[in-house]
């Protein structure tokens, strides 16, 4: 999901903007219907299908070729479906969340600092199994209310970063990876997500019971800052992956948006990390 943007980005044509909005509205409607109406096992299989499509794009970006990308996507989707529907795997969910969080907090920043292009294609392909499978696992196993809260945070961060970057963006965040992203966009995303987080924790709000006392509020705010930062890291990592592949978008499945990875890049690190934080808080 594209975030902090340069104010000099060309204005979209009315037709392109309309196509983008129609696609976004259709995706949101389908997602909400599936989340609220489908059985949890069926929803997990639907998530695995999305993961398989994203896996195909990941395989293409890492140079696996047409047939290799198809096999890769099927394999990643099958693993996600197996984990999300197996009781024994769900019992290990906190360990899976922790593995994903460590990957995004330690390995990915190191890659971004030293250049994703320096990593072998095999290593990047292996990373996709961790990134896509565990993000899909988190989406399929989180309670619906928690999933919506986390996705809401990501969507608000992306939207605020876009408008703040366009209005005030002057200082580039990572010119060697994605020249359009700015520190002003990052600030806009952080400010908007903090407001969202406060609203979600007000008396009677969904997270009210989790945030009681000054210490709990401090940890809560720190967690929101972490998740906001990770949403940007996910965006940058996917941008770096596309750059090393010489691709503008990850695919063409979503009119006006690009590919599946272009829509879930910010979600990939935030979902399993948020799931880990929520699991940790619920045990306190």
C-alpha cells in the first residue's frame, strides 16, 4: 500500500481515479462480506487463496519464471491454508507471530539498509514463505474485531501519509528505494494513527479493557508507533523488491492499484506483529 508521497507526483486522470475508487470499494465490500458472513474455516481458505495470488507475484518478482511463480504461489497458499485450518498449528500461533515480528524488526531493516538487490533471489524467495504465509495466518486466525482494528490502522496510516506527503512533503524518506515517500508523510501517518488509537481505547470503545492506567497507555502508544513504523517498512520492502526486479507494480489484477502485493505490502508486517501484541496483552 503506497504511503508517504512527494507533492510533485502527477495528478491522476479522472478515469484512473474513478477506476481506483471502484476497485477499492469492490474489494472492501467483498472483504467485509467474507469476514462477517463466512464460516471461519471458509474465510481462512479464502485468505489462503489471496496469499497464493500474492505468492505468484512474489515469485515473479524474484525471477522464478512463469511456471516457477505459479508453483510458488500454489505452495505458499497451500501452506497458509494448512496452518490456518489446523488446530495444532493454531495452538502455536504466538510462536508464528513472534517469528514474523522478528523477521520484520531485524532482517528486513538490515536488508533495506544494505540493499535488497544484494540478497540472492533464493533468499528473497525463501523470505516470501515467511512474509506471506504468516501474514495470511494472522489474517485468518485473528478475531474479526481485532482484524478490522488492525486493518483500520493501516488504511488510516496509508491515507494520512498520502495526503500529508502531497501537501507538505519535502524531505525524502528513502530516495534509493522509493523516491516519492517523504518524512512529512511518515509524520502524517503517525499522527493519524495515534488519533485513531486514542479513539479505539476511549471508555466503551473496543480496546478500552486493554488500556487501563498510565503504564498501559504508555505501552499502548509505543505499540501503535511500532505498528505505524512497520506499515511503512512493509511498503518500502515491497518497493525495494519491485525495484530490483525492474517492475513498477507487482501485478495487474487490481485495476487502478496494480497487484495484490501492492495492496497488502503494509499489512504483511503489521498483522502478525499486532496479533503478537494483542496476544501478549490478553495474557496480562
